[in-house]
C-alpha cells in the first residue's frame, strides 16, 4: 500500500502575498477642480436657457448644451476618482 506523505513532509515555508499597493490621495487641487467644473457646467446650461438661447456663445447655438454637459460630465467623472 502507498505511503501517505502527510504534512510532516518538508514543504516550502509560507510566504504571504505581496502587500497591495496603497493608493495615494488626490492632489489638493482635485476637489476644487471638479467642484468648479460641476458649477460652471450647470451655470452654462442655465444661462443658455434663461437668456433665451443668446448666451454664453450665440453663434454656436445648441452646441452650448453640449459644452455644458461636457463640463458637467468631466466634473462627475472626477468625483468618482476622488479619494
């Protein structure tokens, strides 16, 4: 009958897994930057509607909404990466 090796047999010593990389906090400008992007994007869209589509840039028309939403989405994406 074959002999069981069991745990008494010489085995490699336990080595713990490498420590996970600690993520560094964001730079000091991160929170003010995304706050400004969110506020400016919102104001851009509000001014566009309140001014009856004349401001902030009358010559680009409905693309003002695109600029406002890009600013809002940029700020929102930054909030998801905030630590």
